[in-house]
């Protein structure tokens, strides 16, 4: 298992981590991901650790906290072997303070996650989204206090705009507070908007990408075929799960799938292995979160490691997945002499 440095920190993480969105499935949205119980989750953790994949990602809202509880049971007795990342900010109750990145909510959320996970500390604690109501200074002071108290080791964010992240980094620098080292972001061959601003920002400010849904919300599993019905056991069959994920034009999707299948024939690898390998080769990417309903799926995803796409194959996938950029990015691409595309 390859390990990469997480942002500007000295901390190294495996290039793949196991997402726990498939643990529990206690509401309609998360049923679309999976319904793994403690026994099934423990087996997946076993397989992951045997492969050297010792990082596990969760969130307080995954199945209403049940995913964290199941993960805590699955890693019981081997906490020292694993890296835990989890998230807070989204609504966890009906009260006016049960949402957001206020000091009140973040401290309560962190302490609740610690209890559910059965641990004294969280390795990477991330904001699940940007809270434009709470002052950034309050949020970062609260996170800095949690770091100094030893309850979390490193902080990150998720689903931020470029200005959200840059403003936060500026506040951290101004007041000497804990700094985001990771941005958990959606990035895939059918979702490349991350490249427009967040990737250059990450390179410039040493904030690594921790990628969620690298298979395009279940679209790049190799099961989707042009002109054929959706396969069973996919989150796209669940109308609630499908509607709340990224939307992808059908013809664009199948253009990318066609290119993936062509590269699959050339390499002898599977479509999802190629899609994952492509993401792993992109600038700023330190870790890619993979989900698995079954042990077989997990082992298949682990096959994305240990080999590389050729430059010609990368170019083929890049061309198939390219989309017109929004302003001002299309204009900036005309000034490549001093505004080059990120390459490392």
C-alpha cells in the first residue's frame, strides 16, 4: 500500500481508504449505499487491514450515527492500527443549534463521534460543508481547541468553494490556528470541476484532496451499458439516493464509459480499477475513498493499485471526459504561458 503526505502536514495516509456510507443503511438515502451490519463491516475491515489499507472514513450523519457505531465495533481492540476520519456540520437533530460549524455544535458533534467510535481521538476531523452563518474565526478557534485538547489530530473540510477554503486558510494563518490539510471533494472521470479552482488552490496552499465518490456516484462500476436498464444493487436504482448525488448527462457518461472499456481491453483491468487509477494519478490527490457492499467489491477496488496507466491512455480518458469550463476558467486556459494546468 502506497502512503502519501497529507497536505502541508507531516502525516501520511494510505492512497485508498474505506468509506463507511455502506454501514447501517438505516434510512432511505443510505439504503442506496448498503446495509452492512457489524459482522459484515468487521470482515471488510479485516480485508482492508490485510491489504495495508488502514484508513476508514465516516460522518456523524451516515445512517444517523449508526455507521460510526458500526465502525467503532469493527475496529475494537485494534485502534492503534487504524486511521479514522469523520465529519460534522450537517444537521443531527431538530434543535436550532443541532447544525452548522458553531463552537457549540462542533464540540458536541466531536464528543458524540468519539463516543460512537469508542476512541479517545479522531485522526482527521472534517467539516462536511461550509457554514456561512457562523464566523470562520469561531469555527477555526473551536477546531484549534479540539486539537490542543488532543481530541482530534488534524483538521480538514469538505465540499468547500475555493473562496471558502482560502478565507479559512487566511484566518488560520492570521491567528496561528490549526490549518486545513485536507479537502474531501467529489472528483471523478465524470465530475472534473474540482480541477477548475480547488486543485490549483490545493497545490498552492498544500491542501490535499481526499476524494469521495471516485466512481461518479456508482456510474463507473462497469455495470452501466448504453441502451440497457440499470443493474440491480446500485444506488442509482434508489430514487432518493440518485437524486441527491451528482447529475451526469447520459451521452457524456457513455462517452466516458466507452473510453474506459477501450482502456480495459488494452490493460486487462476492470472499468472501476481504471477509473480509480486515473484519479489516483491526479495532482493533489492523497487519498481516494472507496465504498464496498461486499468483500468481492473491496478486493476488486484494491486492484486499482500497483500499476499505472500509460500517458496515451490517460490522454484518451482525459479527452473523453473533457467538458467546457465555466467562466473564468475557460478564459484562464487561454493564458497557459503564465497560468498552466496543474501537473504535479
